[in-house]
C-alpha cells in the first residue's frame, strides 16, 4: 500500500460555506465557523471583548425623607432609586458614588458609601456606625445605624447609577479636531458622552429625554453650522406619534427641529410641519429626510413611508427652508411604489435609497425648481434593516429580505452566494428582528459585521454577529449580544505604565495596538454596557447580576434579559465567569473568578453548576450559602469556538480515504490547548477518536512541551488520529475541561494544516 501523501490547507480563503454538499467543498472551506473566521490566510479565534464603560448618570441633591423628630437610632431608605423605577426597573447604583448629606442648610453631616456595601463618615456632626450600616447597590436599599443621631434633619443624596436600559445608538458627532469624532451613546431615554473614562449624560444643564421603544434606534448625521458657528448634530429615532421629534445638538443644548413658533420645519405655511423621519443626511447643500412623519403636531402627524423630503440649498433652520409651495425652496418626491423606504447611503455623488424590495437613487439636476431626479436601480433587491447598511468606497452593502446585497448606484447584486439561505433561515423576523440588525465596518481589520437575533434561539435582542471578510470574501458567525454598533475614538495609547499588574511574560498584545484618535469598533448591549469588540485586556464583565438566591440548590442568580439559551449549537448550558461582587460581602469568595454552567430557567434567571471532571459536564449544583447579596456582581460569557471542516474524500479516484495524522502550525501560547474530534462518513453523532485508544490524540497543545525552550512565535504540532472511511471530517473546539481551565482564555490561531492521507480501497 502506498505511503501517506500530504493534503495541504495553506492560506485558507473560502471560509464558511453552507450551500453545497459537504464532500464537494474546497479543502479550505468549513461547514461551521463559530467564533472563528478566516483572516489574512489563517484561521483566527474571535477576539476577546473588553469593557469600555457602562452607561451611567449622576443625580445631585435628591430629597430624601427627613430623620425622625424623636431621636431614632436608625434611618432607612427603602430604595434610593424609587423615583426612576417606573421606566428604569433594572437601575443599579454605582459603588463609591453615593453621598448622604444631613442638614444641608445647617452644619451638614456627610456619609459616603465605601464601594463595598458599607459607609464612611466623611465629615460633620452626624455619624453612622460603620460596622452595621449598609447599602445595597442592586435594590437601592440604605440602612444607617447612627452613632450621633440627627433629629428632624433634612437628608439629600448624590449618586451615580446605571439605568440598565438597552443601547439604542452609538453615533459619532463631529468636533473641531481633525480626524477625531466624539462618540455619543443613546439608550431608550438618555444621551451620553464619555468623560474621565466614564459615561455622563450629554447636556445635563438642559436634559432632554427620549421615549422610543427598544427597537427605535437612533439615526444621526452631522451637517451645517448655526448662526453662532456651532456644528449641528442631528438625531431622529422614528418613534412615531407618541415618540420624539427630530432634534439637533449645537454643542450646548438639544433643540427640537420642528418649531411652530419660529416657524421651523414648516412645509406649507403653518398647517403642516416635518416632525420625524427614518433617516437624515445632507446632500448637495440640502437636508434629505426619508420616510417622514408630517402634520400640524407630532401627535396628529401621518406617516409617508415612501416619501423623500428635502430642504432648500442652504440653511435648513430658516423658517421657509422646507416649504414645498414656494419654488426654489424645499420639496418632496413620493416614490412610485407602495413599499416603505428602509435605509439609505451615499455612493460616489449619488444618494442610494433602498425600499423593502427595490433600490433607487437620487441624482442632483442643478434645476432650482426640481433639484433632484429619482432613478430606479433594481426592482427585486432592497433592504429590511435600516441600520444594516455599511458604506464602502464604491458601494453600500445591506441586509435585505432576499439576501445580503451590494448596490453601486448602477446595479444591485447579492454577495452572499456562500451562505445563500442565511437571511431566510438564520435571522428572526418576529420582535422587529430586521430592525435590530446593525452593521459596521472595521477599517483596521478589513472586516464587516452585522448583529442579528437568530431565528433558532427566538430571542428579542441580537445574540449573534455575522462577520464578512470583504478582502478575502469569506464569512463566519460570532456569538455575542450587541444591540448597537459604533466607533469610539481612543484618547490615549497603551503604555507599560498604564498596564499595571501585567507581567512581561503575559503581555501577549502588541504595543500601541490602537493608536489614539483612531476609531475602535464598540458594541452596546441590552443592559447598557459598552464593549470594545477587540481588546487586549481579556474577556470583561458585560452583564449585571441583579440578585442572588443562596437559599436554593443549585444557587440561583438573576440577570435581567441575559439572552442565553440552553443547547445552543451543541452546548448544553451557557458558561459564565462571575466577578465584581464586593470583597468581604456574601457570595464574593464562592463566585468571583469561577466559571459556571448557567442552566437557563427563564429570560432572567439562571441556576449555577460547577465542572465535574468525572462526567466532563457542568453538573455539580452550587451549594446553598447564607448572606445578603449587596449587588454589583458581573458575568461574562466564557465562549467556546467550533471549526468543522468539509468531508475529505478520494471519491474522484473511486477510493476510500485513510487519515494517518495531521500536522498543524499554530500560534504559540503560554498554556493553551484545543480539542480535535474526528467523524467518519455521515455518522456525525459519533466521535471516531473518542479516547478509547490511548495512542490517538484528542487534544493538541498550543504551548511548548514541558521542559523545552522554544522562542518561536508559531509551532508545529502533530496529532495522531488514524481513520479509514469514505469521508473524514475534522472538528476543532474546546472541551468542557478546557473551558473550565486556563485554555479558555488563550488565543487560537491556526496558520496551516497538513492532513497525511492515502487511498484505502474501493468505496463499496
């Protein structure tokens, strides 16, 4: 019998392919790429995400109940957040920010929370017994045992808190600095900017709240300067008659665009105004609004879903700038279709507008009475996701009901041949699923991403991210929970001084991986956490634990809208790593720093299990533990990955195939390892190398062998895994033991694979 011959997989480019039989695929194609993707000719694990900061607000001088007239040794506030709970039920205090001032009009006493569920006497005559006084950051409950008792004294509170609302937009506001844009984040109620590494409410001197639902996302554009030469930042959330008007921010205050008193946004002499639109953009000196709400008031306005409304060339703020009954001023175009306008973007000097099943373009005519001309591009392919549109140099790419499409203003084509059924099978349509699809381009990595709620998991919020490597035309699927995507401009670069606590041997990140004032892609989730999608700091906490019940077995935790599911892609229960419970408080020693199997009970609750080495499952219930949870615990998902190859074969030669071993070139790690599983023919539920024969490998280390000194950045590894069948399929993943160990935090990068194979006799 002939010796083994190399079947080489070098410089993979094909990536994920789901639309052909598995034995017909190219050698570098994969039928499953979960949390892995093709990048620059190699297989790369999804990068770790890092916490930028959670959206938070500051409250000052909130009046609390007075202390008792008759001296009382205790003082209690049931919930310091009670005034906010009606619309912010998941609000949570920020540790170390709560300050109580007693008798502000006299000689005040000041108490400050210590960040760990207790209090510090900061100043003044009224003091607390710090050994028994408590604060609960989750429930907002405050208990004070007085050492020096105040009688009939006023109490006010200052505190920072996290509203815990879903992120509805991560948008960029232009500043005076060239190449730097200010990131403005929105949840369903507030707008925020970052200051000193923490989010603060934008324009707190004139607070403007929003009232959209958790699917009314924020569209923004930057255009025009007002009479004070302030750059204007325009925002609309398309929230309907009970929602919000178009607003613009001038650097100091938010202003409603439609103003009947000026009148501004006037369309026809005072009877109708432009109140709202789906999109806004400047085009040829005009402000263009698509899919509009128009009427005498916002409450009585009507939706014109196939209308484009434009202003005069010049200031959109002038009283008559949108008048459509005065030649040379504003006007509108109603598309000759009953479809709704869904999204829009620029391609060269044209404005491309996509409806549900068609694509159009606006061209500038130069004629003052009719400045815009509408041309139909395609009658079959449009878009269903407003925020799915991604701008490229000569095209826009968006999610449509019939595929992922590219439009260059002359033609619209599908670009998803390798995953043709993706939009039909994978993306959920219920719960406004298409509206929740968000797209963004990562310029540094040359990748595009789309978040989406998967149809299989039937979740309201997105739970997956589609990755498109547009340089190599390959796809992959990542698991994470981002309701919105955007850019954040770093203000400083990493230095060794800023990396306190990092050992030289553990610093496996490149210096200045992201330069200051360079856009980093960030995502916001359903709880208001803003995460860097690629971080050098490791998986960081991204979900808030609002309650822990230690009286039941297994221990039960509450994470509101956790978005997890049991048995997702073969994983029996989601795995989480808990941190942040204040040291010295209940559950901190038991839960902090541990990976748990989190059995989903319902949308908000999870039962905790630890790893069992005997069964190789997370099936040991976390024991009952006494104590009161003080809040601020965090959970991050310990993510696995999965690579499933084509079904390798020698059918063209009418022969079975025999695999002897595999040589793998992989990036060196300090303590990493991955698991290989081998499947034959179509027995996809039976692992061929199941460990019954100790000679054959199931684990491949990515670290140097013990006792060896290897300075290379990449190492070759040999995996012995003989098999004989008509077809052989290879899976790379992490085992439960590896997910419970240090391996789950290690990078995985496979640069080359060589399968040593030979003919193995006739097929039948």
